[in-house]
C-alpha cells in the first residue's frame, strides 16, 4: 500500500496492526492523548506524536482512542 504524503504511520504494534494518522485531518484537539496518554501526545506545535509501540495488552485502550477521534484522523490498519 502506498502512503499518501499527508498520512504517516506513527506506530507499529506487535506485528498485527499499525496506527496511521492523517495529518491533513488531525486538528490537535488531544482526545486521543486524554484517553491514552501512554501512547499519544499532542506536541507544542499541535502535531500528534506516538510515545511508544503498541503491545498486545494495550490494544483496547489504543482502539478506544482511535475511535474517539472527532476528526477521524486516526485509523488502525493491518501490517
């Protein structure tokens, strides 16, 4: 799959999934960070950063953060 320039893979999990952020959609609100601060952080510049890889035991928390994005900027894709 070809990644568009406005999409970035921001983390890989344990080989099963990866989180993708569509930077053109991300508004930096930070709901993902509030739901899962161990993985998501909004920087001072408003850009989303992922803080660590996704372990299998973190899947539910990460998926909740992805599903809660009001801008639909986050997605989970198989690796």
